[in-house]
């Protein structure tokens, strides 16, 4: 039976892939996005797009009043760690503040399920690898802290108001829809894999590798890259798992790859060289972030794109075919 969902930030990178998955299975979807980093062209025909800000309480209330909603998926957020260290209060206000206002509005309008796009930046100084869900929360950036504040708000929404939640902590979302319809188009781009690909394609100068003195095998930071379509599937599974109670999952492939290994993967997939230069570390960056996704796997989640080269290949195909992103 068709269900009805509101997806904030549903025109963005991860959100658009979830919207596509919901739409393809026949659910009714409304996207709420201010289009600062999202793209209207990513929204499928038949899906309603409402352009607006979560800071507009009157608009948020009008949208939620047009229920009922089976769940709200919340992706809308500022997401750059480095920027959050320059503008911490902006991140706390826009991410945590607006997120809490959204949760409060959902409670008032009878929304019983809320799925949060959270982050591995909660674990910035954890030394365990892979990182389990019960690891110590210790954000080293305002971005990570802003997501933790929303997670805590969901805890109280559940305890006091009975709202079911899923807190999905992504590690590094990457790749693109294998059919070629959707991809990653940030302006400016800040994620490593598309930056490396653009360097290989000659669309930018030499890549800056931030930090060569981390306690890792090659001195560069190590991250767990998870395909964006696998993340979309995890959201669908989490929605069903909420039948049994609240959900907190780490989502990654369980394998870490350094910056230099990502560069090598792009060179293998593209057959092109990637010029790079070493630069100083960025504030707020952790040395290693790798996920233990045992809870999600126990619920049946199996990433289809477990190998780095497979993730890179879909991203390379998208960026090569869309030199101007959704502006083509």
C-alpha cells in the first residue's frame, strides 16, 4: 500500500537518492528544500517540490498540517566540517535549532516517525576502528555537535511524546545512481571523491591533500566510503525496523581508505593521472573514521557497492557525463 512521506533536503545528494527509491516503489513523496545546495532537476516527475526554509515556521506548519504523514525524513542541513569551525554559531542555529523546530512541529501535527540523516562526525576523536554505535560521542566540530543536539532532541521526543526515531550516522556518502539520472553536485564541491575525479578530468588544478602526518599507514586521513544508493536502502530498512522501536545505526562499509588510496582508485578507474600536493591539516578532521554497521546488517542491510573502485566508477561516470552537474 502506498505511503506518504515528507523529505526535507530531498533535492540534495543523499536525499534525492532516497526520494527516487521511495518514488520508484510507489510511495507519495513531498520534497521540502531551500535549493541552496539541492537541485530541482533531481526531483522526479510526480514528486511535489516545495521550495522553502525550515526557519520559516509558518510554512513548515502549513506543510505538516497537510497530512497525514507516515514519516518525515530529515536531510536538510549545512554539512561542511571546515566551514562549521569558522562559523560555529551559524551551524548550531541552522542545523540544531531548525532541526528541533521541525521535530516540535512534527509532534504537534501527529507525525509518529522521524528519520534523521546524522553523521560520523559525532566520533571525531574515537580511536576504535571500526566504530560501534555505543562509542563515546565526542564531536570535534560544530557540525558534529549540531547533529548530536538533534539526536538528543529525538531522544526526548521519543521519551516524552512517543515519537519513534531512526538516527542514521553516515560515514562518507559517495558514488552516484548507476542509471546516470542522479549524482553529486555541490557548489562549491567539498567531498573528496568528486574533487579527485575533477582533478583527473582537468577541471581543476592540483588537489590539496589536507594532512600527511596522521597516525595512519600513509599519513593521510582514512575514511569509510559508502555508496549513496546503499544509504537509500538503509533508510528504507530503518523505516521498517522502527516497528520494533527506536533505531540508531552507523552506516559504512566497514573498510577504511586513505586519501592517497582514493586518488589511486580514481586513477585506476579513469586511466588518468591525478596531480596533488600536500597541505596542512584542517581543523575538526579526524585521523580515522570507519563504521561498524552490525546493527544495520542484523536488520538485513547489505551494501551492493562494497568495493571502493565500484563506488568511484559510478561517481566518475556521473561527473564525466555531467560536466556542469544538474546545470547540463
